[in-house]
C-alpha cells in the first residue's frame, strides 16, 4: 500500500502517533513542552502568547469578533487546549529530531506516573474552566494508576468529581458532599454518554444513581447480584429553556411571582400552549435516535427537577410522569414523547409545585426541570405489560400498627403491576402494607377486612391498545399466570387460602384476593428490602424512601429469588416524629374528638378554627360543579387562615382522585392546615387506609400536617355533635354568601371560642397506642402538657 506524501512530514507523524494514546498523550505533550523550554527553542511565556494568538485567530475564522463577550469561558478554555496541543507538536516536529519524540514516548509509557514538574502542571490547571473531556481523561488516568501512585492524586480526583457532579448532576451541597464519596468516574461517564442537551440531570436521576452506587459499594455479593437500575437516558435541565424559547413560552416564566388566584386561573391556558410546543431540530433528532435504540419497549417520562428529591424538599408528586407504550410508528412514538415531555414541563408551573416552593422560600430559585427517560420495568403477559410487583419503601415506619413493629426496620406499600397505585391516593383500592420487621403482620386480622383492604385494580400498559390502563384484577388473570401463587390467595367463604396453581377457573376469578402472602413468606424480598433501606439510611445520615420494581426469576422454586430495580431514592430529613402521650385525667366534657386508629406521633396546640365538611352535606352535593366549588372554597379558606392554627375534618379520603370517596383537594388547597381528619362509618364511607408512602402523605409530613382517621362506628370513638354541628357557622365571615351560598350546608368554619370562650383546641396523637384526642380544656391551667414519658426516647 502506498502511503500518502503527508506521512513523511514529522508533524503529521507525531500527531498520528499521539492519536493512538488518548490518555497518555497529555503527559507526552507536557514532557515535549518541557524539552522545548529546556533547549531554548521557545520560552514558556512566548509559547503561551502564541497559544493565545492562535486561539483568537480561530475565533475570527468562526465569525466571533469579541472573544471576551461572545463565547463562554469553558469554550475559550477548550480553544486554548486545542492550540496548546497543536503548537507543542508543531515546534517539536520542526526543531527537534524525531528520535527525541520517540524517547519521550517510551519513557512515559514505561514510567506510568508523572514527574514532579508534570504533577505541578496538572495541579495548576483550573478545573472549573477545563473542557469536560479533559476532566474525564484525567480522572480515568488517575483511577488506572497503581494504588500507591493514585494516592498522591486522591485530592485531585475528588476535585474533578466535585466539578463534574456540579456540572452534570446537582449543585445542592447536601448531595454533592455525599455523592463525591460514592460516585465513580464511570458513573459520571454513564451520564455523559446518555445525556441529551445541556444542563444538569436533576434530583430524581441523581438519587437513583447514588443509591445504586452505595449499595453496590457496601452490599454483599448476594445483594449486588439482585439489584439494578432501569435503562435510563437524561434530558438536561437547560433544554427546558430551549423549548420555551423555541415556542415563545418565556412569558410564563413569571408565574411563580403571581398571586395564588392567578396561578390557579391561568394554568389551563399555560398547559395548552405547552402541549402545542415542539423542540428544536437537533433535540428532535436525538429523540429519534433514542427511540430507534430502545425499539418498541415501553418508556416512562419522569420529571427530575433541580430541587426534586433533595434534603428537605422531596417535591413528591408535584410534577407529572407519563407512561408511553411506544407501540406505534417512529413518528407516532416521537409525537407522544414530545407531548409527554411538554406536559412535564408545564406541570412545573402548576399551582401545587409553585405554592410548595413559596411555602419553603424557594420561589427565587431557578427551578429548571430535567427529564429522566427510562425503559419501563416489567414483562409482557398476554397483551399487557407490567412488573411482577412495585411500590415504595420507607426506612422508618411512622405508622406502627402494633407494639411488635420496630419502626427502624422500615415499611413498604406493595402492589401488583405498575407502582402508581402505591404512591397515589386512588379510588376504593388498597396496596399491601408491609412492616419489614414483621412482614406477615397486617393492620387488619379478619379475612373479610383483609379482602376489603386489598388491591382490586392493576395499572399496566396495554400493548395492543397502545395506552396506559387501569384494569380490574380478575380481568387480567385469565390464563396461566406464573406469579399467581405468590401474590394471591383465594377467598374460601371467609377464609383466605393459599393458591397452589397458576390458573384459576373463570367462575372463581372474582374470589382471587391480592395478598402477597406467599411472596412475603417464601421469597427474600422483605429481608433484602430491609437491608437496602438500613444501608441507605446509614450512609445518607437520614431516613430515606425508595421507589422500586421487583421481578421473580424462578416463581416455581421453593425459595424464589427476587430482583429489585431501584427507580428513585430520596432523603427524608424532615421526618422527626417526637413521641408524645395523651394527657392524663382529661375530663370527658373536654374531649371533642377521640379515635383509635393507625396514626403518626404528633401534637398541635392552640387550634383556633376547624374547617368541617359535614358528611351528609358533602354527599348531598350531586353536581360536579358544586363539588369543585367546595374544593375552591377550602382553598380560599386555606389562604385566608394562613396566619391562624386550623385543622380540616371531613368524610372519606382527603386528596383522593375519586370525589365519591372523599374530599378532592390538592396540596395547594390545604398546605396551611395542621391536620386532616378523615371520617368513616355508616353512611359516611369506608375507613381510610394509612396513607404512608403516598405522595399526598409526603406533602402532609413535610408540612407537618397530621393525617388522622376516625371510625364513627367504633364504640370507643368520641365525636362531639354539639361542637361540630351546634356551634355557629363562621363560613360567611370569610367567604361572601352571594358567591358561596350554594355550599353552605357542605362546609362549616367552627371558631373554637364559640364552643368555649377564650379557649383553643389541642390535638395529641400517640402512634404507639394508636390513640388520638382533640380536647378543649375548661381553663388553661387544667390542660396538661403532652410530654414524652420518662425513659421513652425520641424517634427520628
């Protein structure tokens, strides 16, 4: 083969050889420059002046006239690196023999560690301005050194990782301090290779990657073999601004400074305009490339904002997520992907997240939203796609329904199918509640109650219909389902019997109850989850919660193995449940509310107002418009009573998506309240299951709003009628009757002083004894302070 003429040129030869040494080439060129300076070919000062001149000339060729204004500092630094490499090769090639280059190359290859001069040059580089590729090259080079040599550069490696973490992931100091200890350069490189567009990847992606690395680093071999993360891609946070600019949406950036009423009223229009938007051509092309790479596997589009899942600000459920079946043509799938991302962006400017930020003093923070794109965990069964199980796990159990339960062992909400039903307060449907210290111990003992408080619906992806669906359990279970004996029991006239077959006759499908009894009895799931949560809490330094999916590889085995996929991990630094006790010697006439149910520890003193939704009044509101008016009225009272201490009392589930089962409110409607009391009983509705683990629960506990369930059919319950019904209704002191009169019978505002002059209401919740009391003392002196019993430690 005839070599081209350029192959005899010394500059060409040197550059071609160095291309074969992508890591060592930087050290070789540093040694080459040292030789040039030592021999007097050019001084260091002259060389750097030439470098600068060459970089400026390259700017002019590319149309940049003002090098100090028109180009970011990091791009200028990249130009300097390019010019420095070229001029090093140029001066060496034409002033020194090729044998000198060959000698330096051999020395560097043999030495493998930098000289003192080279070390000084390395350490003098400004990492904040250095090109990202250079940082990765240097970090990989340090990690590949023998341990005794790499130790000298450990501080440098830490500095590089911190710069990359801040650039790629998060600049939140709590996260950076933790991540620099655990994340490896390969983790950061994984992000770099899978990131679309500029900007950070946000909190949700950050938490997932950090939790996975911690468990891989300190877990035993068995744990490491059975945990993973989904196939993931990252849309940088800065792309959100590119989308807004491309679609003339920057006018909506001021929403966070508007009044509550404006935010609520304008959100529908904002959302509509976002959903009509498109991305610039270069981003669309990357989306197409991603869709070709994943094929027809279902995807989920998840928010990953810069503040999300951080210490003290979980933003749980504030932004949207969307499942994409991904079963159409490339252009159909692309359209669905763009629309889903636009919807996530719009959700960041909705009432709930903006008021959440306002309540935490975060309004002025530049809250860009990154997006986490993941292949959905699961497998196909018939024409459906879903995981064997999913849910949310907490390292601390704040609702111990039995004295046996160890709070520090954690808690799980477990569902069959996609995990949405574990984190949302949905209709008349319940996940399996698992106390990890006693996995088989349930809040309810009778078979009738267990069947009632079970999962009736499953969330899944319908591959044929190409959509996300909620389907009744018995409709999915036609045919032979391998996991059936592990996840279900059969109702045999009041007794829940284990299943020993993968197929149930059609006429018995409605007797199938999702219990997860055998799953918890036969697999290592509970033990493995407890180990994961304990490990993460220890290294995070605070309680955590973990969203997950689970897969059983060998369901017929006597001891089936379970693989756990980490979907999300966030710190729960705001959880500080102080143990309290009910005051002794309360007079019966002082108690207006007393209940025995699963509850957290909590105490609210000095309650001035009670916002009460009478059950009969609520269920008499037949029109959707009147129920929406009630929700708006509660939201208005929430704002008007912001400076007062008040609680809300009403029928069914507060925050449910089904208004037939309770009062529909969002976080923005109740965030100033101190407790939400849920009434159940005859003609009121079924008892509410504990909401621990739902996004709504996250909101309540972060804001120190205590959830409390009251069963009016329980003979021990006290619900003082004269307090709730015979006191004056102060509603129209706050909301004019001409606008809100239609809901007067469904909403009461009770001033405690109308019941007992000059007094306030106190609420005390004792989780250990599942006992809660609200009382109005006759005199201030008669109210005993609710203090921790002696010798009973506080629980985080």
